[in-house]
C-alpha cells in the first residue's frame, strides 16, 4: 500500500492525472472502500474509453419499445378493470357491503 501511495504522489507531481486516478482506485479497492464491480468498470473505462454510442442507442431503443408496450398493456388492463367495476351489478355490491357492517 505504501508503494502505491508513493507512486501516486510521484504521478501527481509530474501531472499524470490518469495514472493518479488509477492508483487511487487501486488503493480504494485494496482498502475495501470500493467493490470489485466498481473497480472493474473504472478500469474498463480507462482502457476502452467511453462505451460504444451505437450500442447504447440500440439498447435505449429496445428498452423504450419494451416500456411503451408495458405501458400500453397496463393502460388496456386498467380500462378493462374500469368497465368491469362499472358493470358490476348493484345488488351484488349491496349484498357484499351489507355483511361487512
């Protein structure tokens, strides 16, 4: 850990801020201040750069289609429930509420 701290200090003194960031992440991971998935994601971003924008748009479009479908099915279900409640016979409703008083 001491070697990582010394190396981080040296990298900062010469202005290597990406290296400083990597070393700080390594220290944080070694001291259990961040979890493995967080460390892996930060390292991947350093190595690969930002994620593929075309792939992000594809995933966003797919999710949008799925959410619109779920919203429409939910809307249709709620409309059916409203029709069912409106068409419920009054005598049945009265009989059900009489026994609860």
